[in-house]
C-alpha cells in the first residue's frame, strides 16, 4: 500500500502538498517546509550512453521537420549487452543483420521525400531568416499536402515553397511568394499555381496580406528615411480606407504608395525615374506597374 506524504509540522486536514517539478521537491503549502527532496522526474526518459561511462537524459527532440519526427528507435553500435558483457561473434552477426533490416524498414519512398524536402527547408530557414515556429508550421502543412497526394507529379521544392508561403501568411511574416520562389530556385508561376491548389484543396483560411509591414520592409530595403516610411504608412491607410488596394498586386500598391509619399518638389524627371527604379527593385515589381498604380491612386485621391 502506497504511503501518503504528509507534513510533520501541520495538521494533515489543513495542509496540502505542492510538487515542484523543476527543483524536484514536495513542499507544504501552509508552512513552506520541504517534505521530500530530490524527487525523480518521471516525465523524462533515461538513455544509456554507448560508451557505458555515464547516463544521460538528453534524447533526440521531437520535431515535424525530421522525416521520422524524431520518434523512431535506433539500434546502437556497441558490442556489449545490457549487463555489459561482450556479445559473441555469432550473435553480433545476427545483430548486424537486424540493424540493416531496421534501416531499410524506416527509409522508404515517403521518408526519402520528406528527408529531401526538410533538408531544403532548413536551407530556406537560413536564407530567409525565419523562426522555428514558421519552419515547424511549414513542415506540418507539407505533411498534410503529401497525405492529400498533391506532391505526386510535382517538384518537391515547388510544393515546399508554396507551403512555406502559406506558413508565412499565417504568421504575418512579410515574405512574398516571388521572393520565396527566387531563393528556392523555382519558377514563380509554378509555385503560385501550387499555392492556390494547396489553399483550395486543404481549405486553408489564409489571412490577408498586411500591407503596412511590407511598406516598412520595402522602405528599409530602398534605404529611405524613417520620416518617409511613416508618411508612406499614413498614405497606405488612406488607400485602404478608400478601397483602392482591392484586387491589385500587393507589392505594386506598396511600391506606388512609397513613391507617392516621397517629396517631389525639387526633383527633376531623371531623378524621379531613378527613384522609381530603386523602389521597383526593392518591391520586386516592374517600374511600369508602379507608374500605372500610382497614377490611379494620385487621380482618385487628388494628390497630383
């Protein structure tokens, strides 16, 4: 029969025991006396080190970015059994065959596909400076897409780039589909088509693009002053209130708004063309797109 832990100083009917998992102690909530010390944490699993020198509680972390999610078992390379005795040659030969069969059973076509995709995802994480939360969400979306059969017949990197863009939209990270496609070395049109299929097939409710974040991003990339960026944000608010941003290329709107917010009193024609080119390059759109959009905004808001 299991004994009940009680405080020796207080009345059992008036005191309760509090377990502190971090310190491994059980404390009385009334007087604060430590009743039990060095409590074993049963939530963690002990792993035996292969060199038989020391034990460790550090195991592989579970993650969706691992093809097996870090949950598969692995036969160690040691030639000793659990008691520390040396395994004989006949048993060692059987053990080596078991290792080979175990590896073959774990690495199938689906696992190779996930391994390749997540290696590329790790590369994109560094290139785009993304957080672990975004990467985990991308891996989750990619797994759902693979289960739905949308990867079949398509390039793995293209589907991965589209999944990454969906994750960025959900976390409101200012990364455009064109930017992701360029870093991923894939065609923008193909990635865009796969992105639409993912949203449609999985029924994803993708949040609207936060144009204000893109204004800040493009403004900093074009090396504009902070006062110009703030002016562009105020103008973007007017554009959205009047509905001029609906149905238009987001980065075209951003580039046009930034260009319109810049002072043009002392600018000549050549300087204005240079400024357009700088903003167009920072926004990832053509100068023609910026000119067409900014003329429409200028006309509707009477900014000319």
